[in-house]
């Protein structure tokens, strides 16, 4: 796990918007987008359209929509974060 992956997961114990996440980890958009894509591919995070509405995996488009989603660490992601 990279330092940035760790820092992002550290913020995702609760649902968090892209802008909140960007402010918390203090990285450029491209770096944040890349780490979110990586974490999602590992199934360490989930994407939400609203605090209680997870987006179906087939509809997630992080390449083009990452700044519109809300994020939450998955059980698998939390386990990796705490290992």
C-alpha cells in the first residue's frame, strides 16, 4: 500500500465527497483520481451518488466522473488499512 492509498483510506471511514477528500489529503486532481481508480480496482473503496446510495459497479466511471462521487472504504479496504 502506498502512502497516498493509506492517507485516502484513512479519510474514508465515513462517506466523503471528492472535494472533502482532496482537501484532506492535499494532492492534485490527477493524483487523487489515479489513486481512487487503483483503490476501486482493488475493491478497497465503494462509490456513492448519495450518502445511502451505492453506485452499481457497472455504472461507475471514475475516469470521467470521479469528482461527482462520494466515497467510502469497504470492509476489505479497512482491513488492509489496519494491517
